[in-house]
């Protein structure tokens, strides 16, 4: 792998700076890093009075950033209140389309009432009240660590149901040529490209459950891969380093070599294929599971388009179970039932309220529902 190829894999970065002291921090970072600075507060006064001023000025900021990222291949700093979840979602889409790394810099004190949970994005905390913000120190001590951990981009895979005429492209897993259909990195790189079958191996989730080690399926996983299965990625090989659990490409390669978890899962709870995402523990990647509603760390199955995430353990939940307190088999249910049933949104086992937006086990014969945990702690697979 040539040095130029490695450098070309480096992604631009979007630094979104929010919080009451954001302008001070953003301007110092821009001066030090020589990145273009887009200050949303400077745009707002030029707009006519409107209750949508915040959204309009944010969209203008995003449009300017798009030119810097896509046309000029520059990293950018955006000083923004980032006061709505939809704005964060739009930032994520912008980063994805530009192949950029998005980092949120939260300046304390927060803006207050408009604060919301930031999931699935690296976030660095800055508090100028405690000590003077020094851009050089922040970049070397905090930001560079995030950039190194990001290792270019995450290779989100998309399905392409078409043929590749006279293809010489080889599958990253089996090394055979790919005539099609196939999965390929959304950003068009050839680092990861798979036959459909290879990307989904093993397709049987029950088999996955039998082979998946416990350290990968718990809420806070560890990467305890056997020594003989650890594999370093192309970039680490180029640098002359061995497997690193601080590199998500090394983790991905090792999982592929060991066959622990499928790279792609087509799950009946969601319309789109779900990508396996394995992040270094030091990255502190956190997400909220769309199945059980609990937070998870480091490993998820993710739909990048919908911000839909599942725990490995939720992916592996049995579709039907036998339950000690019900003579009928219970069925894993993903969606709320008819409106009239919502009045019964409590758990039959513990008698506590059940969130109808979260998965549950349902008995059609008894019209009863039960929390996932209440069932899995006492059930057997049918």
C-alpha cells in the first residue's frame, strides 16, 4: 500500500462547536488549525424576522460547509447552537455524504433548555470556566486521539443489486471475483466489498448465537479475541504495527477472520440491511438500542440511513420462547399492536408499565405482553 493511498484515505473533519462559550473556542481552533470557520450567529442578523431563524441559519451554515467539504476537500468548524435533534441528524448526513468525521465539541456551560442526548458521535467536553482554553493543547491532547481512533471512515456498506460486467473485483472475504449482487462501502472505496452471501455469513442467526462469544454480546463488550485470530488492517500493516484494539478496521478484520458476527444482518424489525459496527473501547461510542431502548456501547448493528441501532444481544433474541408462566409460546414482537391494545401496555410478569415503542414478547392466545428481560431471565428457547 503506497503512502499516497494511505493519505488519500484520511477523511475531512467537521468540528461542531456548541454551548455558551462556543464562539471563543471555535475561533481559537480555527486560528490554530487553519480550518474555515462558519459562525451561525453571524448569519442570523441578515435574515428577516422569522420563528424559523435558527433552522434557516443552520441550513445555510450546512450548505456552506458542504462546499468546503465536498468541492474543496477541506475540514470545517461550525459554531452553532445545535439546539435540535433534527439538526444533529442533518449534520450526520452531511458527514456521511462527504466521508467526513463528525466531532461535537460541547462547551460548558450548556445552552440549557435546548439540550438533548448526543448519540453515536464523538463528543469532547470543554469548560473554559475552569481553565483557559488553549487550542494547541486541546488538539494534541484530545482531538488528535479522536482522529487517530476514527481511522479514516467506518466503511458503511450498501447493497448493490446489479452485475459487474467482466469483473476483476475480488470479495474481501473469499477473494473470489464478484459478478454481482454485492455489498460495497458507501463511499466507493474498494477496502471492503463482499458477495451478498459473504457479507451475510452466517445467515442463520441461531447459528450466530451459538458461535458468538459472550464478550461480544454483553452491553459493555471487551475484545478478547484469541491471539491466533487477531488480524491487522491494511493501514496498520503499512505502518508496521500489529493488531490494535484501538483501530476499528483491525477489529473488523479480526471479526471477519474469526467469523464471530455477520457483517450484514437483514432483520425483520427493519426495512434496511444493518451494518456491524465495532468501535474501539477507548472511543466511548454509545448508542440507544432501537429494540429494548437501553443504551449500548462499542458494538452495534446500525442502519446509517435511519439512525437505527440494535444490541448484538437483541439481534440474537429468540423469535419464540417457552415461558414458565404461560402455557403458550410467546412471540417476539417489534411493533405496537392495534390502538386498542395500547391500553394494556404493562408487563404481565412484573405488572409494571411497558413502553409500547420497545420490543416485547406477546402471547396472541392470552393477549398478554411481557418485557424482554422478564421473559429471557426465565424462558427457554422453543
